[in-house]
C-alpha cells in the first residue's frame, strides 16, 4: 500500500490536481544512491537485532560493504544471513520529516568481488588503506524488500522490480543548492508560485522544501499553520540550468496570472 496522506482529509489540500511527482521507487533509489553510510542490522546469536554504523555503496541495486571478520556484525552475518540496512536523509529541523529507506534481504560474502570493489572504492576512496587487509572482505545484501518513508504520510513497501528499475533523479545532487538559493534570494517568487499555482491565493510566507526533475514542493503558511503543496514543471528538468530557466519562466506565468 502506498500513501501520501497522514490524517488529513483531501479537502484541506492546497495542491491543485495531481501534479506529476517521482514514484516512491524513484525517491527511494535516489535517496540511497545519494548516501554512503547507514545502519546495518544483523541478528545476534541470541536472536536480538544488532545495529551497526557502516559505509556502503550500491552495486546495481544492492548495497555492498567492506567489513572485517572481527566485527560483531560480520560474525552475526556468518551465522545468520538475514539483515537490513537503514539509510536516511539529514538536515531537516524535524528529523521525522527526513526521508528514509530500509532495505531487507540476505547478506553473503562475495567470492568474485571485482564489481563490488570498483563500486565501493569509487564512493569511499579512503578505504584503499585497508581494502586488502586479510580480515576485510566484501559482502552484498541481496535486497528482497524495500520500505520507503518520505516524511510524514509518504510511505510504502516498494515493489522489488520497481526498486531495481527506478531511475535516479538527476536533480538530487543539486537540490539543496537550488532550495537554499530560492529560499534566501527569491522569497517573492515563492509567494507568487503559491498564489498562482495552488489554492493558497492569499499566501504570504512560503518556503521551498523540495525539488526534483518533475516539480517542486512548498510549505505555505495559512492562518498560522503550515500546509504542503506541490507544483509540477511542464516538462522534466535535467540540470540546474534547466531549473533556473524553468523557474524564471514560471515566475513570468505566475505574475501574468496574478495580473502583475
């Protein structure tokens, strides 16, 4: 089951229509691809969940790890292959509004580790120091199920095929910069977008909270409370230059619609 609601009735939404947005599979795959650390959960000999902070990289759609056999989590995996990896975003004032993904599956030490080595060292070049230590080896978590939570009310179990086939959002590496720039330097434009393209026609205080290839998300102050809204681009964007041109064009359209 997929949901983007969290105890809100549909008539309170200030978003107009159903603007195109990334699928949960796309959001999850992008989030994990942008990260390089997470919490690896294994099972102790007594059967208790054991969480370890680890570095990882994605090789295809499965996370790979370079771990030592003297580590407790490696010893756990040698005895019981069931494991999970929790990956999460950072940065939001409210930690629970950050996105997170839990990958569940079976872990195994790799006999042929060439692909894993290449993927891991590209993300963690500092690990060349110990990659050939005799106690270290590459392991892979073969993902069997994926749980995505994108903050309050946006959550689902992502189908495995969708996870493996999902395209990464090309805007993700640049999103933080775009959001900061818009909030710091173009607050007036954000108000215009909200008034013209959402139901918040009297919006006064607006912040951009997200941007992706398909559109962007706003937090709009209405009667002392904050409401989320999404606005779609006419066409997907691929680069920060596309974002700048598209947002300028949308501002022109918003001002025309508002009679400015």
